[in-house]
C-alpha cells in the first residue's frame, strides 16, 4: 500500500499517515460562514483538501473514507448581513450555501460525504456545553457560558504559544463576566429579534468554536484522523476546538493529524478591499476565467507555501489546459474501475500533497493522450463539462476544418519547414508562416519535441486557407 506522509502542524514535522482505522478513515475540514460569496482565499483549502480526499479514496477505497466539511449558518456576521439587507436569515444562508457549492463545484471539487449545518446540531452543542460545565471546564455568567482556558493545561500547544503571549497578541473581548481574558464564549444570549434556542442558560445561540467540536464528535467520533483548514484558523479557532473537545471527551484524542494551508496573495500583495485586489471566485468565473484555471493555479503551489494569484499565472494555466484539451479531444476517459494511476503521480501526492510535481508529471504525459486525460481527471482537471465546453467553444470555430487532426498536420509541416531553415539559416518563410498562423488566432508553440498549433478564442480557420 502507498505510504502517505503529511506535515502535522501539531508535531511540526512530516509524519507517516497511519489512520486510526484503515477501514474508516475520517477527515474534518472547517467550512465557510455563509453570508456572502466565497472569496478566492476561501477556495484554497477547498481545493487542497479535495486533493487529499481523492488520494485517501484511492489508497483506502471510496467506501472507507469519510470527509466532513461544515457550514456555519448562525453567526453575528450573518445576523448583521440580514439586518443590512432586510432579509430573513434562513433565506440568506440558504442562498449563500448554494452559491458556495456551485462555485466550488466549478473548481472541480468533489462534495464531501457530509456537509452539516450548525443550526442542525444545536442540541448536541448544548449537551457538550453541559458536559464541560459539569467537568469544571466551563462556567455560566450573565447569560453566557464560557470555557475556562486555565482548566486545560495544553492550551496553546497547536500554535506553539503561551497563554500570556496569546493574551498580548490577541484581540480578546474584555467583559466583566470573564474570569480570564482568554476564556471564550460557548453560548451567548439572543435578543427577541435574533436567532435563538432554549437552553439551561436561557435563550441564546452557540459561539463559533463549539459547533465544529459538536459536529465532528457526532459524525466522526471522539477521535478521528485529520483536521484541516487555513492557517488563519490555527488560533484561536483550532486551539479552542482542541481544548473543549479534549475536556468534554478526555478519553479521546480529537484529531490526530492537523493540516493547515498557507494564505493567498494577489500580485504579491495581501488580498484586501482597501487595495482593490479583493475578489470572489464568482468574480473570476463571471470574467470568463474557467474554474479549472483557478484550480490549476492553486495546484501549482504547495499548500504550505503562500500562493500568489497573478494574471500571468492564470494565462499560463489556461494555455496549458487548452493544450491538454486539444491533445485529448478525441479520447474517452477510462472507466474509474479500470483506471490504475501512475505510481509516480501517487507518490508525489503522497509526499505531503506535492501538487506542483503532480502537475509536472501529468504534463509529461502529453505524448499519450489517454494517460494525459485519465491522470488529469484524477487530480480534478479535464472534467466532462469542461471538455464539452471546450469542444463547443474552440472546435466549432474550425467549421469543417477537421480541427485537431488538421492542426496537428499543419504543426508537423511547420516543424519540417523550421528544421529545413535551421540547415539553410534562412528563416524568412518560417517567420512569414508563423505570423500568418498568429494572425489566424493560433498560438505557435515550438520545442525540441515539435510544433503545436493551439487555437485561441479568436481563432479564424478561414485565414488558414491557402497556407502551406
């Protein structure tokens, strides 16, 4: 069996992944708070853990992997958005949840096995909070329930911070009912116009952190294999999850492996509205940037390194994907039950998700269109819908030209002309023909392996008539 190695944030080392139960591999990833469109940074962990999900399914079998990603559908941001828009909260959360699923689907992400919504698990959260109070790890005060950080001696171990450092570096809510500035809210009171549920501590709603602990326990148990998310969640969210989960269920270990992806930049700068470089996934899709291009750019950088989204990278990714689609346009994918992926590709992904190397390995398969198609699909690229759109958008422009076969023939003829010119040192005909191809909307790619003619969005095959 393939050996998977993952960088465990908890131990700060790359470790061999050994599941608690190989027949029941379990992964939990923190999902979105659904009040608006997902921005580009929100999409990175979705793609990262989608690749890990695909790898786990390959190694252990699809029926032996459970992937859970939650939706936070009760939160102060959602309440504020509902007030601003004058719309019911459930309408906003239903709409934005569907937006998220559609946008992530456009990036080629598989849907997890379970996608729990926080509002569906309020009783379980109330029960866990009660257990924490009974165990001396939480206390009620002025309609709130707070977790006592001092009651958990390992608090801060994940992020490597001491409590004093966390107090100094964090924006903690100063409230008279807190025993310690770092104590965090498990339950808060709700006014009559806010969403709320009955509890032993009065009508209210859960704090943010408790929901992931309660849902992961209900769906994956007191101990599971992998917990993932962006590194911005490491503190305080993941620290708080660990504390409350380990105190509520001390016989378990909560998550064994912790994976965190780095943040995203845009053209070398942090994405922010003030810099004018903040955009959602939908913004890019509506501008005509295919979801597969976004996914390709994400995969080109290792998940533990900052990812810089640039226009140049997007164009390079689109050109590569067009090349792949031209090469595989007449190929049908191998049925999943018959496909056996190349071990080099599996080894790359098994080495802490080396997706950059995986793309390089797939790209080297261009001489074998069947391999190229099957392995691209294995990492979430060249889906049926994308290939269908490509055929319609690009190949229909070739009218009766014969598209891929004819262009391949022209490319070979051009390569022959180029090699003759290299002998005579007269490149005038080569330059003229290349200019004509470019004028017809073709990208001319020349390498030691030959010449490829790639149709762009402005490809006009009528301009090729009479050219040799």
